């Protein structure tokens, strides 16, 4: 899928793209865009690149989701529904297959089929949140059964599937007893899946359960409910990235729009930050310190050498290493750092040469979140 985009105000174009997903490209030198600066505008031709072929949403509507969400005047279950509606509006149609299921109790709202934005919106709207406070106040949470139910659905798909599960980490057992972690391990052993646990867990036991599910493979992860509410990248990042070709023209703007850094590159099989890249990270850290409303999206990558599962882990460690550097050296709160990782799945250069592989061993960092 290709389309022409022409945007003025320089790197504002780059940050606008972050509303759709992570940028995957070789970055230019680190540059802060400030008031009255003469900078470069960018017209770009974009490729949306899928990082998953299918996605499934398991929606929790149990009694614990009926609690008020902060001071929004909304229940947590209604906020979860709102998240789905908002993300559905910005999801490009890249040929995904999609499914939407409630698991408290199990009900199909959008059976696994080609994604259609309009039909998926209708399915989200049909989620029975209006009467949940009465109907599901004491409804059990059979999370193990829900994960078990994925097997016949996944058996009819091909490629990688992103499974988003809204959960507070509580679960109940039915007969036969199905334990969530064991069922997740079984699913991961049979299918190419990544679990994305959207956590509203408030107890150590619930938090541990979700982390144990996320530990079944290197691509799965826990995402905090609050973070998913605030930052679109937690949903869009697992589904696609954006590649771009830049054509540069002169322009002038009159406000800060952000910073984009060179890719941080790594030696073979390493997740240590080389001293030569610390100056750029220091500049990034100083920018985040001076702009507390901004946050940074970090995406880790590897070359194609070695096993895929190991490379997924390695790309995670690379992105987490940069996050740790910013947090430890500049006291940047971790809720201002979005960490994504893709393993070998999104190269920007050929993996057939040492030079190309060296460009693929990288962490991409882009700042967004500013008005």
C-alpha cells in the first residue's frame, strides 16, 4: 500500500506519522527543532509494513472492570471500549485478518475474518458495556478457557498473530481446569503468536500471572492499561511500522516540534551501547528533560543472524538498554518511554553483507507527544 504525503513544518511530518505507528528508516543526524528555526520540510512516499498478519482482541467485561477509571467519569470497561474505537479509526487496511471476542463470558463479536474498519467498528460498538454493571457484576474470569479457545481460531490462520488481552490478572477455573499460563505455552508452541497483555492488575498475584503469560516467548509483553490509554504506539506498534523516502525542501517554522536521532547501532550479538552514541543519547535525554510533555518511542532491531526467538530477545534488550540509559542518567520516568522490539523482522538494509547487517542492528528513537 503506497500513497503520497506532503507535509510542511519540517519534522512535524515525522511526528504526525507516529499517530499511525513507528517509523522504520535510517535516521538523519540528531537535530532539535526550535522556535524560528529554518529547517527542512519533508514530502514522503510511505510504505506501511505489517509486523503481524492477524490480530485478535480478547475483551474482559467482568465485575472488576466495572470500577471507575481515575477521574474520567467512565468505568474501566468503557475506557477499554473507547481505546478500541480510537485505535480502529487510525488502523490502515493492510490485509489483516482480525477477531474480537469477549471472554467473560465467551462471545464472538467479530469472527476471525479479513479486517474491515466499518464492520469492526460495529463489532466494537456492539460490546455489551451498557448493562455490564448488572449482568456481569459477579461474572467469573475464565482466562485459561479464553486462551484455550484460541486454538481452533488460530488453526485457520497463517502468519504471525498479535493477541491483545485486556485483563486485571484475575482468573477463575472451570471444568476441566485450564490454567492461563499453561494454555498460553501450548498456544505459543503450536502457533506463531505474540501475547500483548493490557494490564489493569492491582495485586502482585495478578501482575505475576500476566508477566508469566508474557514470558512464554520473547515477543510477548505486558502493557499497562494507563499507558495504552495515553499512547497509541502500544497498539499500533505491534501491528505495523512505516518506512519512508524523504525529499527535502526548505521551510521555516515557529515552534518546537521535537527531535529525531541517528539510529543507535550495535556490534554483532551485543546490546551494549557504544561510547560513540552516548553523545546523541545525552542530547535526547536533555531534550526530554526540557520538554516534560514529550515522550520517546524506542524500537529495537537485529540482523538475521541467529535464531529468530533469540533475536527477538536481543532486540528487546537493546531497546531496554537505551530506556535504562535515559532513565538512569536523566531521570526520565519510564512512563515517558515506549519500548518496542521487532527482532530481525524489519530490516532497513540487506542482511547479505556485513555492511547491511551492521545497519540492521539498531535502536530507532523518535520523540512525540507535543502539542
